[in-house]
C-alpha cells in the first residue's frame, strides 16, 4: 500500500470533511482515507496497481473541492475584503430595517416605503456577492446529496431574499408591507457567519504553531569547508559527509558527529532539558539544536528529510492528521446532522403554517433553524483538541504517532516498565566498596576496555584518585584480570579466579553474599595473594525514576517492572525506584506474555522500553512508549517516543493525554448542548411559552452559530497552557 497526503481546498465544516472522506474511502483501490478539517488534508492509503494520485484528485474535484500544490491557507486570500464589504453594507440595512423600531430617524426614506425597500435591496446585493462562497459551495453540495454548513446558510438566506423580493414587488405595487422584508436578516446572517469563520480560522491557525516552531528551528544557511576554505550555502544544498563549521549562537543545520572542538549545546527542543549538554569530538549533535559556547567542526550525516528534527515534524503532522476513536461518534453524527436539520426546519415551517401563523412568521422559523444549527462546532471538537494536545506534547519531547495512542494513554490504568535503560541508566556503576581498594583497583583496570573496568576507573576519577598504569596486564575471560602495579601482583575477579590463584576470599564471604543477593556484580581485589576487599558494580536507577514512579502512582496508575535480570537485581531496583510489583528473568516473549496477562485482567496497559528485546511487548501493549535513546526497532514498535531519557515524561504524557481527552469531551458537550438548546428556540419554543417571537431571530441565530464554533476553538486552545501536574 502507498500513502499520500493531499492538500485540500474548499472545506469549511465537518460535513465537508465527512463527505470527502466517504467519497475517497469508497473509491476503488483505497484501503483507508482520513480527512482532517483543521489541517485541510486528506491522508489516503491506496493500491498503486488499482488507482493513482490523479484518480484520487478527480474524486476530490468531483466532490466539490480542490487539490492544492501547497498546504491550504486558513482562509482564502480575499476573505478580509469580502468580510469588510459584508459588514460595511449590512450595518445600514440593519439601520433601515430596525431603526424605526427604536425611534431612530430615517429622513426622507421614512415616508417612502418604495424607496426604503429598494434601498435595502441595493445594499443587500453587495453582501450576497461577498458571501458568494456559501452559494457556490452550498447548492452544489445539496445537488450531490451531501449538504453541509454552507448549504444551511445558502438555503436560509436564499429563502429570506426570495421572500423579500416578493414583498418588494408588492410594496412597489402599493400593497406590500415594508416591515415584512428580510433583507436585513439575509445580510446579517452572511456577515455574522463570515465574522465567525474569520475568528475561527485565526484561532485555528494557532493550533499549527507547534509544527511551524519546530520547522523554524532549522537554520536557512550553513557554513561548510570546500577546497580548504569556508563557504556559506543554503541548508538545502548540504550533503552527507560535508564538514560543517558551527560558531557560538548558531543553530546546527544537520545531524552529525563533532570532529573538532568542544562546546555546550542547547538541546531543549529535543529533550526538554534546559541545561545545555557538553559535546566534544565523537559526540552526536542534531539539527535544530543551538551551539551555545565554543566553535566546533562536525561531519554532516543526516541532512534534509533525514534529520531527527524532520522526523519529529513528520510524526507530529501524522498524529495531528489522524483520528481518535472518540471522533467516530462525532463523524457519524456530523454525517447525518445537516439533512436532519433541513428536515426539522421544513417541518417546523409547515407546522406553524398549519397552525395558522402567517408566512413571515413561518419563514423566520425556517431561516432561524437552518442558520442556528452548527455542525462546525461538532466537527471541530475532536481534531482541534488533538492538534493542540499533540503539538504541546511535542514541545515537551513527547511524540505521539497517532491520535488513537494519545486517547488510549489517557485511559490507561497500568504501566509496565522495562528495567535496563528505562528505569536504570543502562550502564554499570560502582555501588559498593569494601576496604580501601578503589585506587589500586582503578589502576589495575585502567588497561581494560571491559564495561566493569570502565565503571571502576570512572569512580576513581570522580573521587580525584591517582590512576596509575599497570604492567604485565592479562585478562581472564569471564573471571577477571591480573597485572603488576609498582612491583605488586594485583588480582581482580570473581571467587573462582581468586581461589585458583591461591588467595583466600573467606574473610569477605559474608559481604560478598549480601551484595550478590542484591543482584550486583562483586569483584574481589587481591594484592600479592592477599584479598584486600571488594568492589560491587551494578546498573543504577536514573535520578528521575523514583519521582517519576511517584507521579505515575499519584495519577492512579499501577506500576509494574519487568526485566530479564536476576531476582536480586529486580528486587533491589524496584525497591529503590518505589515500584511495588516486579517480574524477573523474563525473555522477550515473556515480557509480551506478561503484558497480555495484564490485559486479560481488563487493564489498559502502557509498556515502556528501549531495547530490541522490548519490541514484542511494546507492540503487544495498548500503548508502547520508547525512550529516545532506545534502538530503532524499539522506537518503530512503539506508539509514543520520549525524546529524552527522563521517565517523568511518561507521567507527563499520561497527564496531557488525559487533559486532551477531557478537552474533547468538553468540546463535544458544548457542541451538543448548543444545538439541543438553540434548535428548539429557533423553531418557535419561546412563542409557545408565551414569550413572543423576535423579528431579529435569524440574525441572533447567525451570531450564536459563530459563537459556538469559536467557543470550541478557544476551549481547545486552553491546552496550550498545559503544564505537568496542572491539567487545564
């Protein structure tokens, strides 16, 4: 299957996106289609042997929309001019139609009904032209039997104008009542709906700011070495293998490796960590990060679309364009909403006529019901919250691959954590020293490349000890090492090696047993045949692990650790991290089975890991989290990627998922309640209750419709203020 994302022009409401999605989804060779109204895109998976992009484009055009070469602007370029014209000509119509009701003078027109009617008609025509999009889109959609919000506006205003033309002809003939004209209603409906759409589009524009900010991080130019001299080139011309010069304050233009110099790099856009990270020769640096201090020379490796930054942008865009399961209900409702509203409007009009009300009253009901109904708010409820939520998460170094994973993470009740590299640092560190043996052990191990040896040397350097170079170094695979250090024969290794070389380890047998029981690797240190002490090395927990686990448990999540390590190591790490439940000695298939066992208990499970052996469990879990330092296989198997190594980002991801899910529910509540309350009012309920019927009800309906859409947008934008531990 091939996937393509088409930029769509002409969509204005949920019914538009729903009808286009249906048309594309039913096309031959298409396996799935997802249309995003906020992003104005259609993501289509199709079989190249059965259809093509050109055929898909034809389907889009047949449905009444356009396929654009570049992303659609939030509103057409001339919307400002049309909006200004609509408002400018609507105001005098309102004055002419309603001014006398509140005692405002009309001058010579006040005594000439014919002139007053013609003046209102003349002022209404420019407004109709300014709102021509409602008619050029609304009526064709009705003809295709896929009516949308534009159809409702087009029908309502057309009914008002046609009836007003009839009354105008009667007024000119001397028998009509100028007060029965509805030009003012038609004009103000168009003006108010356009104002609402303009405000809505401006607010919606902010929802894409996260992606735009990410793209803006990449510099436009780069300094590269060519033929022994430094030249400035556009970043688009940068190629893998180029030697790139980066000075203090400059953004790094590509992913690569530092070859010369040392500096501190602000990687907050990747990790969320505000403290710059030290980087020197051999270290990796990434596009979009900022060189803070020294000048460096780097070799470009990932350029253009192959950088981590572009990968992040693609993941965010795909997540923002996807649909959460909760949106399916809104999509189904939006698909039948407009036809249902048209039916209600016509039925209400006919019922009032049958009840003896005049055509003016009944027409007011029809227009009001058509205009006040708002599928836009319903259609925006889910996608806008998803766009804002995933964008905010990306700013914090949390990448959701799709909307479904965000929703599921918000519903999760259990977290399964891999130990090594997730809860722990993933590298050995000296944890215990018995006896004054660190200096001699570090000197003896300084010639070894073994990870345990490096841990011992690193600890000695941290404590400022003098590390000397040994002679006669010899490694015993699986046992330890021996060497000479200033004439002393030094031996470091396990019990078997020490005993084999004639040293007696019994003096430290008790300490050895205790440390071994905790899952640590314990080494005896002997000099000239005498055991002087012990050094224990183990993988240690990250500083962030215990606070992160406490946050997760505070969110009501059950936390379980699973590892392939021994029971002693699992017990020690779980105790240090505050994890109440653990499973040990687990193979990759055991980890996946453990996740399945928890799911069989009815739990919604998040799995976090970073290694190849975690991939089956990540795929099996309801939501898989991969830390950014993990393997490509783990990242590909996961639904969510944590750019940094801070386990606290998992808690943040759950918090923002819950906040987004809550925001979606609030939006749907606003949309449903709006229609549940407003449609009966527009259909004449106030009159039935003895409150009378307002002449300006169609205009009030148009204003209310616009307010409902804008309120949903503004509620979604509250997520931009999200901060960990304080859901908006």
